[in-house]
C-alpha cells in the first residue's frame, strides 16, 4: 500500500457497498484503502472463510480536501465522516496501526502487568497498535481488553499486558 501525501479521509458507504465503492473510486484514479479481514461464516450446508471489511460501511480515500465532493458523487457513498464539523481524516499513526493490524494481527501471548486496572488510560508500546492510547475495559488471565478511539467510534482489542503502559 502506497501512502499518499494527501490526508486519508473517512467515508461512510451504504450497507454492503464497500467493495463496489472501492472499485469505482479506484477506476476513477483515487487512492482507496478498504481494510479487510477473513472470518469464518457458516451456512446450513457448509462453513467457509470469507473476506469482509474490517470496519463495516467505512472506506478511506486519500484525496485533497477540495476533492471530497467528487468522492461524495460516487454511487454507494453515503457521506463523509465528520469530526467537529469538518470531514474527518485519519491520523497517520492510526492509519499505520490499521495496516499493521491487518498485516500481523494481535496474536501475541504474554502475562499481563499486575498494576494496570480496569478504567485506566494506557498506551500500546509495541506491536501493530503501537502508539495508540485507550482505556482498559476488561482484564483477563493473559490479556487486557482495551478500547481505542478511532474514526469516531470505539474499537475493542485484546492486548498483552507486556505491550501496555499507563498514561
């Protein structure tokens, strides 16, 4: 994935239109990022691994701010996600973390730090989510559940205690 000098803006698509929107935007010359994940789906007669968007109805487009209206004209694009009244762009750290998450996953095993408690603010010190901050919402035997704020919504991830530090 090449990283453009333009910011990555976040757009909301109509339900199940992410791939179609990605293809149309790519054909029109836009740099588009649609993070995907493989999940096991079960039907009455079989199980199959399928590729689905990591964030339902979200797509990322690297575009100058003055061209956002061109993206909004694409069939299937519902609106631009906004923060504080302006179109929301993804912070480079968040963008890099999403790419690392997709490339490597979060399958790191280690024992948790005993001094981190539920409700505390933490920063991920290593791994695919390095540099992101969040709040501990749960604590298991070997991992913590951390809520990270990204894209204006909370994302729950399991992280080894060895990768966390209190903020």
